[in-house]
């Protein structure tokens, strides 16, 4: 079997909210916005570009200037993306206007774009172009050789059998009550004659299901319920189970043992998982190498918040 290549792996983070957020981009001091926020190698990047990055990423939910910790982390993320953008440009990768327009059309937010100014529209298109270019660099350079071999899939399947065991399913009826005395009376009656459960549930249960059988995965049951029903055989009735001020009585209807997935059934899931891990590792390695060879200086004096990130200057 051939190895599976990673193609178009990561999904761009842009969302429809970026279009609406651009309308608010024009606030603030012109001088402050034009001042450089960071120097990356030979490129001086004005603070206005970081501000636009925040608006296009978060819309109206941009972290406030007072939240220096979050702003610092986001500036570090911005720096790392601009490092990748510089690498993409060195590789002579290009993203045309038609690709930008196609992406924007795919967002289905034309009405949001109509409300922006020409300057905001240009800023939006430039941000989209940069993100598409970074994605192109990841796909064509960083991740083009990321593959998962069949032996790796088989090894993961062998080493993690618990991940491919389907949960046991328990089918239960329930009676929901809010009167402890009535609950005791009904429970005693059911112990004597469990066959009366559907009739009593229809008559007395506060639950909308009125005692209809419902399947539950064993691991999803609350601990108190699980302990009350695990030892029951089909047809048997539990004791009273208190839950949020209510009282429940259960009847075991059926118990279906879970079955293990085969390798063929689990293959695609494992492939996706391993591809994701390898892609993340490749990206981390590339960023580490790029950072070590780059000259990065944060212009703290030009930032409206106290920078606490990973880059000096």
C-alpha cells in the first residue's frame, strides 16, 4: 500500500467575522498606527498592520489594550506568521487577485464587505492574500513530504487497543419523581412485579419519555446511575437514585457488549491523527529554525501595551 501524502492539510483560520471587524480598523492615532511595532530581518512592520491583524482575526472581540498578556501572545503569533510570509516570498510563491476573490466569495459575506470603506476593503484583501500565501508555503514547502506509512498506522493500532474499543451500550427505562415517599412506594411495588414498570412510568414519571427504553453508553452514565444499574440483569429494577433534587428509578432492558474496531475500520482515523501530529511537529521545527536565523526586534516604545512576549528589543 502506498504512503499517504499530506495535501492541503491545515485549514485557514480566517472566518466571516474578519470582514465585519475591518469596519472598525480606522480608529486611533495616525502617528501611533504608522510607527513600527516590530522589525523582522530588514522589514519594519507598522503597528497599524498588527491592529488590522487583530481586527480581521477577532472582529469585535479584540482583546483590550489593557490585557497586555494576551496582546503579547498575539504579537508573538503575528511575528511567527510574518516570518513564514517572508519565507514564502523568498520561495517566489504568489497568490493572485482571483484566488483572494474566490476565497472571499466562499465566505458568503458580500453584505459585510459592502459596508467597509475602500481602505478597509484593501486591508481585508491584503490580509487574505497573506494568509493564503502562508498556507501555500506550508502545503508546498513545509508539509509536502509529510507522510504516514502503513506500518506506522499498524503500529499505532497495535499500541493503543483501548482507543478502538467501542463502549458497552445499556438500554434503560426510567421513572423520574420528586416525592421521596412516592418513590419508595413505587420502587417496592416494582421489586415485587418488575413487569409493571412501563405502566407505572406512564402514570407517574415526570420525564417526557414516560419510561420508553433509551440506550446509553456505559461510560457516559453519571457515576451514581452507573453504580445503581451495573449489576442489574435485564428486567431487574434499581433502587432510588437521587439526582439534582429528583429521584430516579431504572429498569435494565438490555446490555450490548461493545466490539473492537478492526484495523481497516480504524485506519482512516489513525491516518488523520498521525498526519496532524507530523504536520504540527514539522511546523514547530520550521518555526524554530526560522527564529534562530532571523533578527527580530519588538519596538516596545511604539506599543500601547506593555509587551511581555518571547522576543527581545
